[in-house]
C-alpha cells in the first residue's frame, strides 16, 4: 500500500523514557511475516490513565482495561497489543482470550494481572488466535529495549500507511521531563471519548487521579476533534503511563499540560493525514456559535459530510455544501448571520454570497494539500476546531477489500 501523500517525511526521533521498554514480534495473528504484536513494560510506581471508546459494542480488551484503571501502582505494568484481529464481538471467547494472554504475560514478566493492559485492533467478529500471541511472549520479554518504540509503533498498524510518533521535552525546576507517544489509526475514525490505539509515556511524576484528569481533558481537545469517516471503533483506547523516573512532580504544571497537548494533537493530526485514501488535510474552524458545544456540532457536521468531503477531493469550491452541513447539524444557527471562508477567501457573508466572491480564486485555493474551512455563525462566542480529510475512491478500495 503506498504511503499517504500527507505523511511526515520520516518517523520522528523519540526520546527514551526512563522506566519504559519495548519489543515487537511477528505472531502471524492475521498475516505471516508481518510485525503484529508489541509488549511494553513500565517500572513499578508508574501511574496509568486511559480513555476508551463509548461504543455500546466495546471489545473485550477495552472492557478489561477500563476495569483495571486505578489499580495499585506499586508493581510493574505491561501493555500487550496486537494488530490483525480486534477481538471485538467475540462474546465469552473474547474475554477468555484476554484472560489467557494476561496470564501468560504475568507468568513471564511478574506483572500482576490487574496491571496488564491489552488491546487488539483489526477485523471485528473473528475469534482471536491468542495462542499465536502467547507463543511470542517469551521472545517479547527477552528482547525488551528502550530503543524499540518505533518497532512497537509499526506492530500496531492495520491499514495505516506509516507509523506514528510524537514527542516533547520541557524543563521544570532545572530538570528535563520527557514525553513520547505512538498511535495507530487510519479508518473507522470518529472518536467518542478516545481514539484508535494510542500509547503515551512520560518520566514525569503524577498521581493516578491527577493524570487521569489531565488525559481526559486533553483528549477532548485533540483526539475527540478529529474524524476521517464518522465511524467510531469498538476498540478505541488511549493509555498514558507516567513512570516518575525524572523525580519531577508536574501536577498542575501548565508547561507540561501544554507539551502533552502538543504531543496528542500531533498524533491526532497524523491519524487524519493517514486517513484511508486521503489526499487533503482539512481544518474546520467554527466561531460565533451560541455555545462551544454547538460550534463542535457544526464543525463535525461539516467534517463528516460525504458531500463536503467529496467536493474537497474533487477540488470543487462548492461552498453551498457547507451551508447544508451547518443547517443539518442540530446547532442553533441563523441563515442571515452566517459567513463562510475557504482559507483567507470569504465566499459568503451575512447569509449571502460575498460581493467580491471569485470562483477562480477559490478553485485555485482548493488545489492545496492543506485547506482551512472557516464558518462564523454570528450569534455568540462559541468556537471549535476539528480536523478531517477528504473522501476519495481510495477509501472505497481499501474498505471493500479489508477482510479479504
């Protein structure tokens, strides 16, 4: 599969996080000779926080992870992730697979069961061949290294065309504090509480409750503001581990919160840039709404509209579709105060086509790989920004063949 034209040039250099090691292997979960399982081990004392899909058909790994958050942090913890099979809609067999994998990881690493967090991504409705994963756990344990985070990122990919990573380092009281994160996601992307699979590690010191609050708040402004195709996965999971190895307590530290936001937003944008079949990265900014909630509704209505997304793919300056998407959003709106712009070009204002509207200039703008759609509702101070991509025939091709 060709790499997305919106992909970064290279995988970023991520800092080693003291107290975290990784390994990846090929277990043949769905495909032979493909790296498809990773194990990360974090040191005793590590706080673990997470957010997960609110889908009513959540997978067995998601339910298990949700139940384990807040467990005693005094022991080591382990994250075991496979691609190729989501272990979703697998009934009691799914729970049995999670239990079997956790028991095998516990036996190999010494981590207690309630500190082992698993995730699976891939095809829905197929029993997980967990014996293949278990057969690789000794190898994964033996090969643990602080240098293997990029391979871990590659192991969790499904239809992704590139591995996703992001990092930040800040100085607090004269000491460096580091953050490194990886993610997977390309299709079935419309997060609801969390998104895809995301793993973030820091050597900062945090209590679990404070870390959970920060992760939840930052997630709402980053991963919950992206959409590729309006479909929320059964397996969306985001876990963050704070080892405390730096000895720096960053509870309530604004610089750390900003750095974490940057890392999470970077990863979220990479997911959109790798949207299945994507050729355009689109920022949708809504202002002047009655409330922030209404602004978010309008932004998502625009970003999820197949008519808007296909117009963008065809480089068609069809701003009437933006008007349609605003109207159907369910948010308060007034036709006669609505303004729309593409980039710096105002195409409509005060409920009417802009007097100096230029089809030629707007069509030329639509040829850019990165676009911004601005909407001002003119009825309040609510605002929201959402990121999305276009909808091309490539999306159909990828998803028509997904199970084959």
